[in-house]
C-alpha cells in the first residue's frame, strides 16, 4: 500500500492511478455524447418524441460530466472528488440505459409506421433512421 502512495506526486494522493486508455475512453465518451446530442437535437426539432428528449438531457449531462472528470483529473487536485465521479458514472449508466432503450423502441415504431403506411424513404423512415443511429450510439456510450 505504501508503495502505491509513493508512485503518485505529492498533493495528488487522493487521485487514483488510471490505466493508460482511461483518458482515451473519456474522450470517446465525450465525442459520442456530442454526436448523440446533435442527432437527438435534430430529431427533437423535427418531432419531439420522448426518447429523443430524454437522450438530449442525457447527452448534455454526459458532456458536463466528462468535462468535469477530465478537468479534475488533470487540473487542480482540490477539484477531484472520487465520490462525485462515482455518483456521476452511476447516474450516467442508468440514464444511458433508459435513454437508448426507449429511443430504440420509438425508432422501431417510426420506421415500421413509415414503411407500412407510406412506403420506404418517407419522412418517418428517415427520422426513424436518425433516431435509430442515436440509439445505437447511445448503446455504445452506455
């Protein structure tokens, strides 16, 4: 245990040593959050379905959370609170699961409705495809 503490710089003992890919995963989470934000913002502007609105909220919280984690990890040591980071990660796991599952079910309804009643390549199937892409990326982010 004392060997582990001596590996970290003074004043940063409370910040865990993460694996090398940790920062890359947080940046990937941030990029996927921005893409989901754009896709769901478009779908909310066209037709505000509940799954898209929930994923819009989840993507915004992901951006705020990811920026906080990255800044607190590399910034001042007083900004890092592992309880806050753990709480935000648990919150995001639950909300990403709910968001992408609800959005995927609504995307299936949009695509099926558009294909059955109007034929393929209508507004419903295009919107359903955009929503399905957001749901798929939300599942990856989850």
